[in-house]
C-alpha cells in the first residue's frame, strides 16, 4: 500500500519557518544538499547547573566555611533577536524534617555574583540543614560550592570537606562502616518539588546484607535533606567494611557519607566514580600512617586487580600488597601499611588479566598522625578531568594539588583564582610524565587575600589526568586534613547541529 500523500507545499513552508531558509532545493536537483557531509556537533556552555550540599555538622563547636565559585568563561549565546537573561546563582536551605526547628537567623550562605570571584560565608555552631542551589547563564558553567568544617573537639573532631554534588540516581560508597566506635550517616538531599524515594543497599564481605528499609525505601521530602544512620539499617551485627549503594525509585538526590571514628577523626566520603576496570585514587599524602583500600564489583563477575602506586618518579608495586581479589557482589579490602614511604602518590588498580576487565568501585580510608593525635580522610576513585574541574576554598598554607597521568604524558593548565578578599588570578602550565603523580604546593597567587579556587584544564593531545586537592589545617599536634577529588565540571554540552535534508519529502 502506498503511504498517504503529503502536501509538498505545506511541508516546505513548515521547514522554512523552522529553519529560517527562504529558498530550498528539492532532492535530485542541482545544488541538492543530500551529498553534503553531516555537520559535527558543537560544544556550547551549559545554561543551568544544580548543586546539592549536605548538612555540615551537628557539633555546637563546629566552624563551617561555605565557598562558591564560577571560573571565568563564555556564557551560552542568546537566541537571535533576544536578550540573555541576567545570570543568577542561588543557594537555598534544604530543611531536615527530623531536626529541631531552624534557628531564626538561619539563612543560606552568600553565593558567587560574577565569574572569577569566589565568595565565602562563615557559620559557627551546628548546622542541620543542607543546601540546594541553581546557577544560570554565565554563572552556570563550572559552578562549584565547597563546605569546609572544622570541629576542634569532641568525639567527631576533625576537618571535614565536601564538594557539593549534582543530583543523581545511582551512587556507590565503598569504605562505609558500622563498626564499634564509628558513626556513618548518608545524607540524602532532594532538589525537586516532588518526594524522592531512595534505596540504600549495604554489601559486606559475604554479599548483600538485610536492611530495615529494603521494602519501603527512604522518603526525602521536596527541598529537604535526610541523614540516615547506617547502623540503624542493619538487622545483623556490626560490619567494619561495607559498600553502600544509593539508588532512587522516584526522583533524584544528592548524596554524601559523613563518617566519624572515636579518637581518630572525621570527614566526608563522596561517591566513587562510576564502576571502571582501571580505577585511579589520586593524592595520598606523603605522611599517611594508615591506608585501607576497599573495593566492590557490582556486576556478575569477580575482579582480580593489580595494585600499583604512581609516585613522582614512576609507577611501582607496593610491598604491602600486589593484588586484590574482589568477588562479585561482595566487598573486599586490604590494609596497606607504610604505603607511601614518605612520598605523595596515587593508587592505580588494573586488571591482572588485561583481557578480562571487570568494572569496580573503590575508595581509600587514609589516616595521618599517631596515637591520640590522628585524623582521617577518604579518597574515592576519581574520573578523569576531560574538560575542566574546579575545587574551591584553598588556603595560602596547607593546600596541595595532586595530578596523576597513569597512562601517557600530559599537560594541564592550573589556574589559581583571585582570593575571596582580593587579588589577581595566576595560571601556569604543568607537564606530567606518564605513570607519575605530581604534587604542587606553591599555588596561591602572591597578592591573593582570603581563600581561592583552583581550576585544572588538560591540554589537548595528552593522556587522561586525575586530580585531587588536600587541605591541611593542623590543630595543635593533630594533622587535621581533608581530600577532595576533582570532578569534571561538565561546563559544556554537546549540541547537535541541524541541517536541511529534503529526502524526507521523497514519496
């Protein structure tokens, strides 16, 4: 049967209205575009970015600095004949429905007002609400928000740092725990107008554990944050090494795991990068006194992983352990004592058999100091920085940027912004040798005042680059520190280029 006829005049008129072409050529006629090569997609700056931050701390002695920053760049162009709306970046409070009523003076911290100028707000005492934020226009590409919280005393003392994250529907947290003396909360933040329903699955060395919410999930009200204590979910005994999996049945959430160990320290664990056959965990401090690797294989196959260390001079196999076997659906771990031997480095995991790659998620728990003067932090597996990545709240002293090129040589541009209280930015180009980790500590611009942001941009033509920032703020003899991996800011998006194709009119 022949297809119903289409009015050629009507179709051509509609196409002309949509594409703006005043004259068109029918297929087969001279000048027809049917043989023209397909145009390549263009990359344009994003017009809107959303970020979610957990509640910083319940401690009355906590001191929290929230820093907001957008790197300078080009905003998305306005459509022809229109005027681009004024760019905005707004942080709003995400209430905790189970916490006491908000203080009367509770308000969202100040946020960035122009690209290239970081803005910081200090808050003293307990803060039980999270933040939801949206940036538009020129403030959207690369918008970054950082919580840095100092808790100088108490069981949960420590320096806690977290980069606020984009909403998601599937997140993995290796290195979680419900062991005695340790308290882990997963903070779920809902940015949307409808209720989000999240599942939290826990996997130990023997596989998935029974939880009290397996059937119902966790309801997260609109524009709210809900902390879930992991040891209240288990129907069995405590588990020292766990992998937590957050997924959503409805809506989307931001998630971060807050962890504290009595007498050791506290910090945030951000989600691991998506499951990968060759995870990279960048930026282990040179003076680490304890390192534990925790890995999980989400699929149906076991993973056999070779453990390597990328140092300043090349890649080596650590004496502590050469490999790790990870059973499918089970959490595996290994302690790596005296791992760094006084040299900052990054951990590389690769398949023992390159022909049998199995994706895994992984994280490190890192301890610095000895005896009662210890502090801990986490380093999740990172994704490579493909376009640009930024970390806010860096200080003139105590900031170290680790850059790892595990496969091939690379170059990156590193830009230190102006400070929150003034100064001018500074940019340098850094060359990275294959299989090495380079650590930079002289990062602050000479005239920068206040905290500043760091932006990393790989130069085209090199191998993949992974990065993390360590911030150290000692308290007495305690080496308070926190580590944040740099996440590609997805400041641009690929936009297909339309072209006319009148072959659709050929009946």
